[in-house]
C-alpha cells in the first residue's frame, strides 16, 4: 500500500537500482535527458548524493522505498531561499505505476518541505502529455497555475510545462 513508501537519502552506491528505471525510455519520455547509460546513472547518483553536503544545500534527493525495497526516487529543490520556494519531482519504475506510490512520494516531499524546511510555496511541473504526473500534482492538493511555453527542448521537440503549486496554509489545512 502507498502508506509504506518511505524516503531515504540517495547514495552514490544506489546507481545500479536508479539505472533500472533511468535506462527506460518510458520513464524519461518527457524529460530532456535519457535513456541513461550506466555512466549517466553513476553520474546522477554521485551528483545527487554529493548535493547533501553542499552549502547552502538546495538539492534534496531521495530514494523511495517500499518496505525497504527501492522503487523510485523523489527530489525537493530549494528554488528561492529568501522567498521559501521549493520544487518537487518524482519518478518510479514502470512496474510500480498506478498504485498510488507517485502520490505517496509527493506527499512525503511536501511534508519535508513544509514541516522540516519551513517553505511557503512548493510547485511541480510536468509535460502536458504526462497525464499521470498531472494527476499526482492534483491529488497532492496543488492548484493549477498555468502552462509555461517551450520550457525544454526534448527528443521530440520543444515541450511546454504545466505548473501546479500548493501554499503552506493550504497544505496545513489538508494535513489537519
Ligand atoms: C508520474 C508517475 C510518478 C506517476 O506515478 P504513479 O505511482 O503511477 O501515480 P499514482 O498512482 O499516485 O497516481 C497516478 C494517477 O494518474 C492516473 N493516470 C495515470 N496515467 C494516466 C493517463 N494516461 N491518463 C489519465 N490518468 C492517468 C492514474 O489513474 C492515477 O489516478 P487515480 O489515483 O485517480 O486513479 C509515474 O508515471 C512515473 O514515474 N513516470 C515517469 C517519470 C515521470 O514522468 N515523473 C514525473 C516528472 S514531471
């Protein structure tokens, strides 16, 4: 069940499991990177792990585990320290899609962002064709803000980004 998804810091040694999904086109279809080679996955895990010791820290990368078994990843990025703005991102191995785990990762990232980091606004974006991700952002209680045009050049051309956000008081009202 989704309730058993937990997040832990990503480690450099996690690259082989990260590679099991990073190498798949269906996983990175709407992203400007990938499918990843083993070297790409190694570099991703190394950079994500190293970010935990950077000062000031702006990147918080986690491995998502189901009863201890890695199934995906989630990230919180501090986009503006002064104005307490953060961004979330998440992804799962396709074998695990459609069971509420993406939303469970997002829920935990919001909790960390608002409760532990004291953020005021957290947003997430997705390709307009990424209906699963848009559904996750809505299920997290986020409000649709609009579509930013041509934010990334990906393998099939320029893509737009749908933007959703939630504010601290909205999250607290939902969490009560
Ligand atoms: C996006 C992603 C994380 C969703 O994870 P997930 O565990 O399947 O998400 P959830 O099960 O919590 O919720 C998905 C919702 O989207 C819906 N959905 C999925 N695909 C859909 C589609 N093609 N059309 C409409 N709805 C869709 C599901 O029915 C579900 O809604 P429901 O709970 O009301 O039934 C997963 O597909 C993934 O890892 N994709 C690759 C990486 C990625 O795109 N990450 C997001 C970057 S912005």
